[in-house]
C-alpha cells in the first residue's frame, strides 16, 4: 500500500485513539472525532486465544515486579519479539491491569507494531490490552455506549467503528456490530466507511470476506478500496486459510475490464500476498493455480492457523 496512505492512517489512528481515551474517561465520547473528519457467510469459531507457551521463571519474576503499565508494555514487547509465553502471560495479567493502563508513546509504538505481526496471537494480545487502555470492558454495555454515541453524533462513527470491531473480535455483540459496520460501509461520509472497514478487519470471521470484496469493487474512494484490499491480504484478524476464500472474488475483480487499473492491480497484489505465489496479473493463470493448488495451500495454512503475512 502507498506510503502516503500509510502515514495518513497512522496519524489518523493516533489522533483517534488519543481523543477517544479522553472521551471515554470523561464521558464525552460524542466529541471524540471532531479532529478526525479527514456473500453472506455466518460467523465461525471463537475469538483467537492470545496464548502461547511459557516464559522463563526469571523473566516472569522480573515482569511481576513491575507496575501494571510497564508489565503490559514489557509483555507486548516480548510478544512482538515472539518470546515464548509472552501472550499467555498477557492473558494471565489482564484482570489485574483493569483501570491501571493508559496511552503512552511506547504503547502507541508497540501496538502499531503488534497490529501487523505475523502471529495472530500477538495481534489478539494487542486487542486485549488496547481495550483495557481505552476503559472498554468486554461487555455489551461497552458496545451500547459506543453505538449510542455514534448514532447521536455521526462524526463519532469512525472511532466507534474501530473499537466496536475490537469488541466483536473478543466475542461481544458480534452479530449486532457486524450488521452495523456493514451498514456504515455504505454511508456517504468517506471517513465513516474507511473506519468501518478497519473495524470489520478486527472480526476475523468468514462473513467479513464478502464485505471487503464488495468495498473493493464498489466504494467510490480509492483510500477505502485500498483498506479493503489490505484487510483481505494481511491486515486484521483473518487467518491465511480464511483469506484464501477471497481468491475467487479477487480474481473476478482483477479480470473485470470495467474496474479501474489501480483497483485491479490491488486485487492481484492481494492474491500474491494471500497465496505466497508470484503469479503475474493474469486471471487465467490465477484460475489455473486455484484449481490445481488451492486445496493443498488451504491445508498448508490450516496447519498453522496463527501464522500469516506480517512485518515480523
């Protein structure tokens, strides 16, 4: 994805989370986003468990001696580094961190790195911690609060969509939130559609695949279409096996002469990132590959459910 759009996403996200933190804790969520105006498949499976193996006793003792904020940051650093057992310890420590975590420059950096980890367990751990940072309990009341704010003040929808997606990933009101975010992907406001895609990316469920393909094919904004393509290729919480289910739809988009050249290129780029194949922008070649090798690649990905394309 382009460097300009990437920088825009990072800046917008930092602004959104900072404002949301203030809003959630002050009860003024309606003002969160004043600065941020700039194939029906059912849900499957439980949330990805943010669990790994076991840290050494020495490392565990050191982390136990730290205050909650440092514990969370040290464990996220260890998770990003793929230290064995770090994500499991995150889950152990979560109850004791309640009401003790806040946004810091180090957390912002670690969260962004974790969001693009090549291990879904690391991404899941980041979601768990971020919900605590934002004082969002994994309860329907948190979803109610965000939805009420977004319905009352449409400018709040981008931030609400982002955190509603996290809640849905952890099993909170997933069907309800999916219906809402899917609706928001058709809103007139570009920022609402953009962040609705970002929220849907957190779900990690089959039913979002059709949503992303629809956005990639039909959204009027190049930026929103790009985020849908990235959500299919490597962003968010879909496994690589799940992403393979988007291959037929991506081939259709790449083979559609009515589509603009940029979107068709993104479809082929997503195909290469999902499959790990270096096939050129040739729909026939991709159909041949899918027919000949799609099943074996799905089985390969099934054996490593938590591994996916990421930065590290």
